C-alpha cells in the first residue's frame, strides 16, 4: 500500500481521533488541524503535527493551506459541515497546489447539508419522509404548522449556515406545541433567506446506516444501535453497539445515495417503528461521531476513503463484527448535565431522572464495552478528552457569565452555548 500524507481537520472531534489512529496504523503520515490549542486527536501518538486555526474563516483556511503545502500534505479530510464549507470556498486553490479534498464539491454537498434539498432527493428516490413543509415566510410557517398539526418539529435548513462572513448559531431541532410558541422559534431558526423546515412527529426509534460511496454506489456498509444519546432528547450517541445491517434500512438508503450521486462517507438516519416503512430523518455527508466503533468492528472507513481518493478500487463489502460496544465517556458526562438541566421546552417523551443519569455515568456498563478514546497502543487521548472537555466547559461558563453577570449559567445554558 502506498503511504500518503493526510491532514485531518476538526481535531477536537472523536471522529478525527478515529481517522488519525486508522490512517496512522495503516502507515500514512497524519497531521491535525483545529481551532483549539491541544485538540483531542493531537494527543494521539499517530499525530505527526498540529496546526491551530486562528479562526473558522476563509482567511484562516488560507493560512492552513499554506502550512499544509509545506508539510507535503496530499489529502485533507474535513470532519464537520463547516470545515467542508470552508474548504469548498476556495476548493480550486487547494487543487491547484496538488491537495485533494476529502469532501464533495459544493453543488453535491448541498444535497446532504440542506434539509430541504435532502427531502427532494428522497422523493426522487422513492424514500419515505415525514410529513413536511418548506415555508418561505413566517406566514407560511404558521400555515405549515396548522396543516401538519401540533405538536410539530422545527428544523433549521442547515446545521452550519455560512452567511458569507461567519457561521450562524445552530438552534437544532425544536419541538413546537402551539401557534403561540411557533413564531419566536421560527424567527430564531431563520438562516438568511432560509426559513426552517416544519415536520410532523413520526413514531419509532432512531436508526442509522453508514456507507462509503463511490460516485453514487455504496461499496461498504455498517450499522449500529444507539444505547444512549448525548442529548436525551435526541442526538449523537455516547453508548452504541454494532448490529447486523437491516435490509429495510439499507435498501432505501442505497436508493437515496444513488439519487444524490453521493461520493464519500455518509450516515443515513431513519425513524423506524418496526412495522411501517422506515422514515428518513436526515443525511450526514461526512464522518460521524461514533466512527471509532465502525473501525473497531472491522470497517475501516478512513483508510478506505483515502484509498478511493487516491484512485484505488475498493472491494464491496458489508461484513463486520456485530455485538461490539463502545462508550464515549465524556459524552456520558455531557448527557448527565443535560439530565440535570431537565427536558427542553415542549419535549413530549419521557426524560431520564437524575438517579438514572448517575447510574448510567458511574454504574456498570454492558459486558465488553470498550472506550472510544483509550487504546492499549494509544493511551494519551483518554487524558486529552478530559483536558479538552473541561477546558470547553470552563470557557463556556466564563463567556456566559461575562455576557450576563446577573444570571448564573445553568447546566443547559452552558451546553446550549457549545
């Protein structure tokens, strides 16, 4: 296998750590970039250098590009939507200096990053979606919610919306109980000229499948079940287990990814009640937070993605070990803080008690559970996650206190500021 020099962005994320370890063990020379001074992935023994971004801006990425060229970097792997957006802002400049970006071009990315466009692709691929409306004004938001019925869900069009100068805050999915609460939430979730998507609530459990695509054709697959979410109201997981690939999820996911002509890694998330056809929730056109579990189960997505980017052929496969369980400990800490803060306004489902949260955090875990960050051959990231996590919490508390000294920060306020 040919050795390459790879730059992994968003080094503060768990998926960046999974990439660094995977590629380092495969013999590649790996570098890390992040806005943080000592991000999680830089603690890995496989990290050969770290660049600290002075800002998530086009100018900041221009400085990164200069540094990457000096290191002889050949491939760049963005881990978050905003890094994909900033790489694409001057994609041609990266390519001119001989660096390949491990994210799709902007016209393809929008199909995964814009929830309205994702719904259009789903319709073209005959994939079931929730009852949905894409309003173009505040008045249409009211009409949409009345048509779908309360309570309903309000989703910003983009997780990371770039207005040309900066990224707007991500308000996340919000539950709307009645018309009185709709207007404030819709206005707060508006992103430039894009009003939020309004959707009806679909019963069932959140389930996802993961794939690496070669120009619309999925070549490798993986699936896991979420045992605990970081946000009890719904989010990425802190505890998960690899499971067999369900054809009921694989088939609509394959149709959707083919319709999108997707190239690269993707997670397709559904809501499934086990009876009706699974209902599409969203597509993440990038690596996901639980990437380490897939690698540990035998699907080495980062290595295979670099092989595809370098022009190699990747043999189709959906074989992997099931029953592998991994835990992100800092994710469980964040989950407990969310539990302390209580359910978000309008959340309709049961919410964990503080006693249950303590038992999850400090009690016994499922047999064979492995750590997301600790590894026998790479131990320091287990220290790095605490260093980074505590540092972020302290910074968030300090920022919030400075903004409003009269009102102390609550656990939820601290978390929502992140």
